[in-house]
C-alpha cells in the first residue's frame, strides 16, 4: 500500500492517542513507515470485544450479588484479564485461580493471598474484600 493510502479510521485507539506503525511504499517506491489511527475492520473487532467485556463485567456483578462468584471475577474482567493472565500476575496455578473465583473459597483466603490479588488489580485488600456490586 502506498504511504498516502494508510488507513486513518477513528477507533478506540485513536481516542487514546495510540497510533500503529505500518509499512508502506513512498513516492520513490521505497518501503517506509507510516502512522495509522486504525482501520475499519480492526475498529469493528475492537468494538465487539469491548462490548463483550462489558457484558462479562455486568454478568460478574450479578454472580457476585447471587453469591456464586467472588469479587476477583469482577476485577479480573475490569482489568481486561482472563484466568491465565491473572495466574501469571499472581503466580498461582490456573486451577487455583479458578477455585478462588468461587465465593465459598474466596471467604477462606489468607491475607497474603488476597494481597497478591489486590496487587494484581492495583487496589487495596479492603476494596477487594468489601466490594459491593
């Protein structure tokens, strides 16, 4: 693609002043770099994933209210994480993180474990333990 044809479609990335580097051909036929604020296909995919994430966050709130899930689930989604990512941040095995997502196990977590989760979410232990959706 030519340098002047690099897409500049507005997206969530553009609103955050993030630009991506693309390789393009300049007037002389040489490869060069060009900045882009995004392109339509990527915008659609990003918008859909953000919509899905918002649904997961709302679903997590409902599960917490019903006593089916721990606040870890809400903060995990709020921070755009999934179980493997959260496992990496905390150092806990995936099966342990999944277990901690259940309210009956969350109630018995030690302060040390709660602190690791709070650190991963960049909140206090108090915010985590006393979260009310």
